[in-house]
């Protein structure tokens, strides 16, 4: 019988990359408002939305770092899709 070993640290790296990609997608519309200074767009509201995104993904980062196993990491990654 062969034993399959899973490198949980490598999976954490994969999970963090998925988190970064999902966060970047959520930032895009707000980044555009701020960087292009779009007339009629509320930069304060965009920055508040960006802060909410930061807070959301900070919680996910902690969840990834504290996940006890691959199945929990897979659940987190699947929730990012």
C-alpha cells in the first residue's frame, strides 16, 4: 500500500494565490474610480469599498493560515470562485 503525502504548506501558498486573485478582481472597479478620478464617481465611497474588501480578505488570510488540513483549505479556495 502506498502512502500519499500532501504538502499542506504548498497548498497554503496555492490558497493564498487564489485569495490574492479574488481580491484583485474585487478591487478592480474601485481602483478604476480612484486612479482615473472619474467625474461624478465618489472616490470616498470607492475607498470605503476597498477597505471592506481588505477586511474581508484579511479574515480569509487568517482562515488559510489557521486551516488544520487540506480539506479546509480546499473549502476556502472553492468559496473564492
